[in-house]
C-alpha cells in the first residue's frame, strides 16, 4: 500500500486515541473463541461511539459471509438506516479477507484499523492488496494496533484445534 494510506502503528502514543475501540473488538474475538469460532472480532465506530459489534459466526450460522467485520457492518447499516457507512470506521482484530475488504469499499468505510495481518487470506496487505486498486472510494488503513494480543488469541485457538 502507499505510505499515505497504510500506516503501521508502532508507538504506543499513536495508538492511544483508538486503542479502546480495538480492545472492544478483542472482547468480541474472545466471544467467538468461546463459541469455537475463529477468534476475530470487530466494531464499527461513528462519531466516536461504537454503533455495532460482532464476532465470527461462520460455524454457528453455517454462512461463508458471517465474518466479524461483515456482520458488524450489517448491524451498523441498520443502526444508521443507510448502506452508506461513509462516516464510519471499522476496527477488526485480523486483516480483512478480500470479501470483507470489498464490502468495506462498497459501504464507503472511512478508516480501517486492523490488529494482525493474515498471511493466508489477507485482502488488504498480506495476500491481495485490494484497497490499493483505484476504486471510486479510498479507505484509510492503519494496522498493528494490539497486534500481539490478536495473534495470541488466534494462535491459541488453532493450537487447541490441532490438539483435538
């Protein structure tokens, strides 16, 4: 990604204003883990307030699109009363897949903040750089906020799964 659109969060002072929203997303990820779902959580923020929360529910719903950020955006559209989420930010614990990154473009999300990269299915930076393609809408991206906490949850989940 271009430097002006992708800022990897490095210093703690840069993270402070938004860290509470990523912590809320991490709480959602923990809910997913308790349900034996891949521990990914997301929140949608509008005017400095969380308007929607969700966590992965693919197994429970037996639905390929029941990703945390996708579900949170659906809830946000109902809350706002419009499919346009142009004044909203998404905080998610794992880099969105291409489907979710595409949904963010369509929803006109303003900012995307994600914790950990997804080297197997990431649609923002790791595998496909979908948000670098010059679509009609630009999403500003920041990554790395609470990355270690997110990675730890995901690694613990898959370790437990392999042990079963």
